[in-house]
């Protein structure tokens, strides 16, 4: 059984930064103390001047497998994830075929068990016609992260706009429901109106077509349904100031029935960046005007927004360079979310403790993930060793996404990921991924 001892390291955990020793034995954290000495063989890691974070848990990624493996695979994107300190992910159902049955969902778990370097879970997908199948996951509360509803445009047969289907899922699901909220009718009306005015649509038209009214109307509807049935609702990738009116911050996360997520690209980019990056930053919901970014940061800091995620959604550059209606929506981001938030820490926007809270602790609490998300004795050793004083520049050689590009190309972060540990195994160190190790299926503390 391999033992690792982190010595004199600044542990970022549960609202504090403390210089401690951390002993890992096998898959788990064995001991945390001021000074630890160990008899026998142990690999000692000098943490002087460095920080130890709990592994990032990304609750929203698109790894494209099965069916879209020219863009990405669970293997390639999990390698990128651990290189960025993401030790666990939850993947979305809009693959090909869409994960609309338990059998298709289990196919994805099988692929991940054989190929994923990171820990993993997969959302059950909803269509207008599969409510009966979706509700079977009530028997799988402890080993499936949740149910995903696209209440807005999506690929395949996954736009859910049938009220009877929505009513049944919200009223009968015993699992967390995660929603993509954009009102399809508003989006279509905006597209029609702007297309009649302009001969050719441009990247900057995207946030006008997918505007804040489309987001607000759909989020409001989801919240109304959740309140009607006391459903456990989690709204993904909030992108507008107007939607923030729908969320409060006056209760602990553990008591919330309705929670919200913000993604790193909505915290970083604004509509001003379309001029330089064009369709590279086209995504749904759209990156919008600067005042929305400012409002999102305020809501993140006052806890109206509970979680930071990526919505990692890779496409080939050739798929991003088409005209507006054919340019694919989504950004590859899972390799850099922690580094991006450390950039904002350097700018004074948020503390190290807040980063750990929003990217690890809160995700574990929100989804009731078993024995992960914290640096605690007895928990799985999902850990990230960070050097806050060693800059890291994104370049073509160190991008691990299968699609081979990043909207953050040539961006220099103030910090570096030194090592990533998954279940007590060092899977990333010295800029290399050890993909001989395979992560585990996530389990959940649900009755």
C-alpha cells in the first residue's frame, strides 16, 4: 500500500488555510496533523511554500463519448481534467445516442470504468417521451448524480417543452434535477427578428439572440415547478443579472432546495471578447455584456451562486469557424478552471478558501457526494498540489483536449498545478498524466 506524506503544506480547506502535514495511505487520507512522522516506507512530498486543495469536482462537462469521439473521448478529456486539478466530473447526456435509458447510461459508466483517469458520474437524460424510463433512476439515488433537462435548445431529442412531461418529472423525481434554462420561443423570435434585419449574423449577435429574457423566463419556470413540488432543483450555468433575482443567500447550502451554478467562462469573458475570439466563445447560454459578469461575481461572493463549473464542451476548430447558425456552441475548459480562479485570486476577486468552497466543498454538498470534496481524515485522497508562485502559460504543446485548442491560448496564469492525486494515486505530475490508473464511480449519501 503506497503511502504519501505532504509535509509543511498550506492546506486550503473548510474556510481556512493552515500549515499542516497530510498522510495518505492507499486510497484515503489517513491523518491530518501539525507534525506527522511515519515508520516504514513513505514517499515524502515537501509542501513548503505550496498549497493543497481538495480535488475540483466539475458538475457539468460534455466528454462527447459515445458518438462524437472525433471531438473528445472520456479518456482524453479526463486526462485534461486531472492536469487541471479536476479529480471528479459529472457528464451530460447529449451524446449519440442520447443517454435516455438506463442501459445507455450504464454503457457510459462502462466506458469510464475502462478509460477515465478521473472519478465520474453521468446524468440521466430527459426527452418529451421518456418520463417512465427517467423515473426508474429513483431506484439509483446512490449511484447516479442526477437527471438533466434541457429546457432550451439542444442536440438530438432532448429539448423538453412538453408541460405534462415536465410536470411529471418535477413531481416524481427523487433525484436532483439539473436544468439548462433558455426559453426556446424567445430564442427563435429573436433569431427571426435579427435575421430579417441583418444579411449575415456575427458572433456578437449571439447574446442578443440568446438574451437575458430567454434565460430568465426559463429559469423562472423551472423554479416555479420546483417550488410547486418541493423538487431538488439545480440550475446550470447562470449567465444573467436578471436571473439572480430568483436566488437568495440567506440559508446554508445544506438547507437549499434550489441551487445555482456559474461557469468559469461567464466569470471571465464578456461580449467584448467576440471581436477577438469570434465563435471560439460561442456557447449556450451566451457570454453576455460586461454588467452581467459583474453581477455574477457579486452573486458568487454572496452565495446566491453556489458552485463554479466549466460546462466543458469541445468542438473542432473547423466546427467553430462556420457561419452563425452552423458554428457549434461550446468551449473546451476542463483543464484550466482552478488556474483561472487562482488568477482571479491574484487580482483580489476571491479568496483561496472561497475557491475550495465553490469548486469542491459546495459541489460535494449539493450533490451529496460520498466521502469527497473535503480534505478530511477517512475521505478519499483527491488532492491538488498548487504552486501559487510558478506561472503557467497555455500553449499548443500543453493543451490536452482532443480538439487541440483553447480559448485561453497564450494566457499566462500566476500559478501552476504541480500534482493531482485521485484516490491516493498521483495521476498528474511533472506535466505528465499517468493514465494507467482509472478513477472510480461516484456514490451519493441519499436515503
